């Protein structure tokens, strides 16, 4: 025992002695953009090292009078600095074009050098976003970050995007968690892409576990631009572009000659349905290009400006933006348009030498005029109708563009003296434009205030309060009209107004401690808590019959009879979540990496039985290139192996599913009087609990050949358990089903990123980055006696759901009959799969999937002197599309060109001929798109200096200029039919395609 105590005392004495004789060198590492966090500093010839903190500051111990510091930072040239004991130094690093290194944000204000990260994290920086000229920030993730799938739900202005990280983790809400400067937000629609500094994608469970309950679908951390201290003079930037959009691709529909041939063939084979058209009659008929008539060339423009700077103890950034885009359909008529205006402020200052305050404010106004699309609905499905009207019918009556031609007129259709058949069940899309008046206006406020107390050089406490509020007003109006000659009449105008209010507040408080003087050991810890509260309110009212008949002036003050107003019962709810978290980062000599996270969340969406969930994670890495056998390699700059495991959660269900909820607005009749009452909203499930997502990840990072070549590879297995699905209540109960933990799902796959960059002495440089991602999705359980889940309803033609989700197959697979052949009479012959004679529903099987086998992207850049070039391609392989655009239920509607030769029975005038879901309608949706190509020119430095400006660049950009695909529709890039609808994707009901766009822009910095 005495010997043990002696050893302890001796160890403490030696530690104190070592600290006494060691001397610290401190300072700050900066670049031309400001302080650099996460910079590696190492004493040459030893294993002593450290990294800079978030403010770029560092302190390192020396055991001798002088030493040489090796300063390295991914993305910058490595520098060696001679230092003396007790010296304070400022080190400025120069950005290197020959490296592929990055600094990543890993949550709650923490940053790490990519070399020290042991999890799967992707980064998109401001330069990449600027090159893509996107209207929504999420679009910049498409094809640039492997494992992130971004698909258009529509090409219309302001339409939302389907974003998935490593596949759909749930049949319900599978969108990732978005945070802007640490603030949880519902989406990124309000954010100006030019305000973004970087987007960090946390893909595996270990990187996103610190967000616990809401990180199950992955996390996207957005950092916005800030000012720079000691900037000298204010920096003013202007980034603007303008251009035009047009339709890039048309579906392969029958033109006049093809349709007339098909019509005459039908009439010849089916006497009594009219005589075949004669040559003279055919000559009198138009050859209307319905896509050419409906789609127009429309403008798009963007203007962003900012002023930033700072002094010794403060920095600021003020920016503003205006984005305006008119839709190709109805844009010039004011029916389809998206406008976003924003003003953003960030200011930080040192109140004292140890206390800093940071304030942020973003005020946004978003206005969107929109059309109904890719859905069924009488009189409103414009994109479906444009596919259905034959070319022999004119768009307008007698050439008057104010009167849409009525090809569905039951009194008879005559065009230029030629009697034509009535087209059933569809309407002129220009009538749909007249009756469609929809507008939403959103006023969004995002604000935060953060205080940071630097207790010591190693210990920091941070508290942040966030506020987000979205007040949205939505107005839908259908006017009266009288086109009785064309069969179109509406005698009563209708108005619907809806108010939405979504308020989110958040408080984060945490403390971080970085241990110093541990020699080769580097250790930092973080612990904190978060409190979130959401308040949602909505109300709406409807009215019929107004004195006015235009969208702008019609409101409920102009209604003829107030009794024509009906109001829906207002709906409101509050939710709350409290979380506690801790994280430890450790490495030995920047060689062996270890990180662990633990978070506990309590959500008001669950009852007392299961209110709290615990979410752990662990990750480790081995920087092999730091070993002695690779340390001096001339070829390998970085070789790192990574592994991680963790659990995330999801509480994304309607609130109070665990308790009895009563709805008002119901009642019964007693004695001839209506008596109001209450009804249960659903049968409660007191045992509902967290949905959990467990993920294992293995990764490899390589930088080689003086950092000019890079490889990142990840393989993952992602398992969702206790999936929350509203199921389990018999239909005869009469009640909606509550959320139930009943299903399991698995996603597994790999991601590969290759990059290369080269610069020559003559000034020419080029770079290429290519990525490939594969994800395999499979439902592994639907619970005891779990019933398959259906989706893809709401098509005009097909009676049954198009998708089925069941055990052993991917989510939302297309499910129907397999077509074995087409018989001599032109009928589809279905395959008998169950072996029992006759075709029944038991013969249905999986016939396709909207999920791709893999996705890929290629980004190519080049520069010579003052010219720069960038091209970006994105592709998807193996995804299927269910083509529900052809209206076989509508007599005499148009067909695709393939119907002239596919052998199918000509039933043109019979209306509904085949309503069965089958693989006859499943098409290969694989594609490769040239998403963006840009050519720019920057004024030479000699001229820039004379003009006393810092930068002036002009450029031209083309978007969606080229596509290679076998799909014969307008656009193969089809996402979900609506937000968070994972059971309905890849179904083309009439899709609004993405525009082909030409932009001309200017970037200036003063």
C-alpha cells in the first residue's frame, strides 16, 4: 500500500515538474476570410500537438527554448513556423487549389478538421451553391453529396423537393432534420441560397445522434455567412442574374396525322361510331401542339447583395435578396409565380474579454401563385388534360384566346365545318387556367440570440434562444364564367381562405471543455440541454356567390349573402420536447480517433409509458497515414479508416395519439333541432413510443498525390424499428387508426466519392468530382398479422392502388399484373402466377419500383487565366415510372405515339377499356441530365485595381440543357406526389417538367 501511494505522489510530482518546465506558445490562425477553427498544429520532431478552437485560437506547450510548428489545415497550404517559448503569434494560411480538405460542422457549434472526423459527413460549400444557381438550397445537394437523393415533386415555381438521406427511413415522414445556424426549421424554403456559407450533411447515426429524437432521417446543418473581424473596410457584394425558361422536352404524343389515322382505324373496325374522316375534312383540321400552346417562355431573376465587415471586437453581415420566377404554364397570366424577398442580419461582439453576444435576424416574405398538378380532380388537372386533348381540336374558339374551345361539348363539336367526336371526361387546359386562382403568402421570421461565456481558455458556456414563426395566408378562388357555346358554365363564384400559423421556439444551453497539456492525448467534452416548443394553428372559411368576379378584389366582404359563408372548426395544438445530451471526442496523436454521444429526449407526442427515449452512438477512426510506415509517404497524404454505430429516433406523428381526443363540429338532431356534440378523433394508443433508427457505418478516406486525388467510401446498414404507422383498427369501428409501432425497415448501401484536381504552370487548372451511391430498401416486418400498406390512389383510370408495401419488398413498389402477351384481338393477356386457372387478384405481383438501383453525379471544372468553366451532370439508374397520363377512361382522348404500333386493341371511342394496374404502364425512368453548365469571365486584376474593386465576374449558365432517357413523358425526374408521402412516388399523372433555363449573371465585390 505504501509503495502504491509513493508511486501516486511521484507521478503527481513529475506531472507538476513537466508543466513547470514546459512553456506555452499561443496565438491565432487566420486566412483571408477570418479565423480558422480546427487547424492542426504540431511541434516538429515530436508528437506534441493541438488544434485551434472555434475562434482560431490555440495554445501549445514547448519543452525547449525554440521549436518549429507544422501548421496544416485541410484546404490550405501547410506552413512551418519558427517559434520561441512564451511567444504569441498570428499565423495566416493561404488557400491551396491542390487540396481536397475541408472543415465540417458537427453540431451545436462544434467544428472538426475532416482529418479528425470518424463519422459520415458530406459538405457543400458556398462556391458550389453559387455555381449551381438554385432557387432552393436543397437542390444544391442533388448529385453533389453521395447518399443524398433530391427529386423534384414538380418543376413549377416554388414547388417542394423530395429529399432523402440514405433512403426512406419510414413510410411516413422521411425528410431530414434541417438546422440553420443551430435552429431547427421545417424546411429551407425561406432561405436565400446566396446567404449560405456551407451545408453539412450528417448521414450516419453517430454524426446525427446528438440530435437524438429527430435525427432518424439524417440531419442537414446549414451555416449562413457572417462578417469578419479586423476586416479593414466594409465588403460589399452583388450577385445577380436574369434569364428565361422554356419547355425542354415534350412527350411522344400523337400529332394530327397519327391521331386521324388512329381515329379512322377505330371507326372502320367499329361501325356505328361515325365515318372515317375524308382527305378534305382532314385538311380543314388544325394540328394543335398543345404543349406549345400551353407552355410559354417566361422570365426568372435573382438579386442578392450584402455588406459585411468588423473591427477588433465585433463583426457584422447584412444581406438582402429578391428572387422572382414565373411558371412556364400560366406564369404570364399571373397564375404560376414564386417570389421570395428577404433581409438578413448577423452581428456579434465581445461585451467583455470573456463574454460574446451574437444576434441573428432573417425576415422573409414568400408569395406563390400555384396550379394543381400531378393529381386527379375535375376541371383542375391541367398537366393531365394537356396530354389528353387530340391535336385536331383547336385551343380557342374562333381564334379568340379569351374563349377556350369546348371539345367536350355534349351539343356537338364542329371544327371548321367538320363534325368531330366529343372528348369525354377531360377539359380544355385553358379553361383550367381560367378557373384556377390559388395564392399563398407567407411571412416568416427567424431570429436568434446567443451568448458565449469563455470561463477559461479551455472552458466555454453557450446559451442560445431561437424563434421561428411562419404566418401563411392561402386563398383559392373560382370565378363565374359563361362559355355556353362551348359547354362551359359556372354561375356561382367560390372562395376559400385558410390561415396557418406555425411557431417554433428553441433554447440550447451547453458547456464545452477542451483538456490541455495532455501531451499526445487530445480530449474535449460537450454537455447540454435543449428545449423545443411548437404551436400550430389553422382556420378556414368558404363562401359562394360574390358581387365581384376577379381574384384580387374578391373577399368575404363582397359576398352576396353572408349565409353562404361556412367556417371550419379551428384546429390548434402544442408540442414540446426536452433533450439532454453529452459528447466526448478523443484522439491520440491525431492518429487514433474515438467519439461517443448520448442523448435522452422526452416528447409530448408520447404518453407517460414511453415519453423518454435514449439514443447512444460511438465512432472510431484510425489515421493510418500518421503511422511511421506512412508518415513520410510521398504519395499518401491521408489514409483513414472509420467505423460508427448509433441510434436515432423519430417522434413525427400527430400529437396526443396516446390519449383520448375529442373533435367538435359533430352532433345530432333532437326534436327537429340540431344539437352540437363531440366525437372521438381516433382510438387512443397509450403504448405508442419512439420510432428508432439504428445505423452501422464503415468508411475509408484517402487523399493522395499532394492532396490532388481523393477517395471517400462508405458502407452502411440502416435499420428502422417500431415504425409509426396509423394502422390496427377495424374499419367497422368507424374511427381513424392511431399511430402504432408496428413495422421494421432496412436500408443498406454504399457511397463513393472520387475527386481530382490539377493546376499547370501556364495557369490552366481543372478538377473533377464524381460520386456514386446505391441504396437497397426492404421492409422486414409489419408486425403480427400486419396488413400490407397501399398507396398511389387518386388516378383517373386505375381502380386499385398502384403501390404496395409489404414484408420482403421495398417501400411503395408498383404492384399489379404482369402482361404476358397481347392476343390477336389486341387484349392484354396477364400472367397466371398462382397456378390456379383464371386471372384473379392472387395473380398480382411486384412489377417495378420508383427507387433507383443507384444514383450518380459528375462535376467538372476548369479555369484558364480569367475564364472559368463548370459542368454538372446528374443521373439515376434503375428507377421505374408508372405512366398514368393516358386517359383511356375518356372517349376519344389522345394517345402516345406507341399506341399506333404496340398491338393494343383500338378502343378509342369506348372510354374505359382497361383499369387494371399492370406492367404495361411501367416505364424505365433511368436518366442522365446535364443539370448545369457555366462559362464565366473575371476582369483581370490590373483592371480591377484601377476600378478600385475586388472582383467583377460575368457568366452565362444553362440548366437542364440535355437529358438522355428512354421515358417518353415530359420529365423522368418524378418524386413523391406530395410532402412526406413515401407510399406514392414515381407515378406520372401529368407532371410539370423542369424548365430549360438560360441565365446571364454578374458577381461583383467592392
